[in-house]
């Protein structure tokens, strides 16, 4: 009985401790009143990302047979990459 009670107590402590550790932490990017969701949005992705995701979907569905070649055509070279959102 004592072993069962000990196991239940430890499990409860782990569950409660994990819940407290996983709660949302406030950030500096909140609204003017300090409440609500962050007001800053992430930067938009480059335009080629949409084409890249479509090619991956086509490959998974079987429409496209050579994913590597499609990605090489879509993704710009390292020096040619446009800035995010351009």
C-alpha cells in the first residue's frame, strides 16, 4: 500500500510540475496595455517557398517523380536568394 501511495504521489508531482513549467511566459512584444497576443508578426517567407511546398506535395501524391530536380529548379542559389518577403 505504501509503495502504491508513493508512486501516485510522485506521478502527481511530476504532472503538476510539468504543467507549471509548460505555461506560457509573457514576452516584451505584447500590446500597448501589456495584455493579449504579441503584436509583431513573423517575417513573410520568400515567394519560392510556396512553389517548393507544392512540389513536395506533388512528390508525395505521386504526380512528381524526381523531387531533387524540382527543388533545384525552384530554390535560388545561395547568392541569389532574395531577402525574406521580397
